[in-house]
């Protein structure tokens, strides 16, 4: 990706100079043979190499920052999102495990509220099977989650 971007940038730098060189008349080329004319191809190569070096430094810094993200010393395993269920277009309920205790949260765009704090885990997080989350949640809360019928 960055090679393609660098190639396009180099082409945009080279095109005006090449067009200028081809538009010169033979008399002006002969007049500039005194050695005072700048070496345009060398300048372009130097500019291109500098551009590639700057892009490589930017990508290198981004890579280092990504790698150092895990070295903050914070315990990222203290809070786990066990399951999330969409209730509406922008509303969700989430089952979060904090310190071995599971908490049911209601999440809206403007607030987060605690709906239920469970004494014993609703979902076993040690196994990867969480497919029947709604059934287990319904059993723990004791409410029916069926949608109202339209008459």
C-alpha cells in the first residue's frame, strides 16, 4: 500500500520536470551546458529517497506504538464482556464479568445502567459455548422475553 502511494507521489514530482525538459528548445539546452544547471534527475532521486525514508519512519513509529500498547502494565483481563445482545437500534444489554461476578448492563447512547448483579455466574466463561445466553438469562431473571403479539 505505501509502495503504491510512494510511487504515485514520485510520479507527481517527476512529471512536471520531465515535461519542462522535453519542452526546452535545443538552443536553451546548448546554453545550459556550462555546468551551472542543476542535476534534475539527481535531485528527483534524492527527493524520492527522502520521501520514502519519511514514510518508512511514520510506519515504523506506528508499528512501535502498536507493539507497546500491551506493555502498559495494566491488567486487561480484569473486565470481560461475556455477551452482548441488541435490544433496539441503539440499545443493548451486556453481560460483563468483573472480579468473578457477572453484571447485566443496559447500554443506551446516553447512559449505562446496572440491570442485575448476579451472585452466581449466568454463563460459564471457562467454556467457549455461550450460544444459549438468552435462555440462561431468562431463567436467572425469571421474566419472559417473548415479543408482544401484534393484533
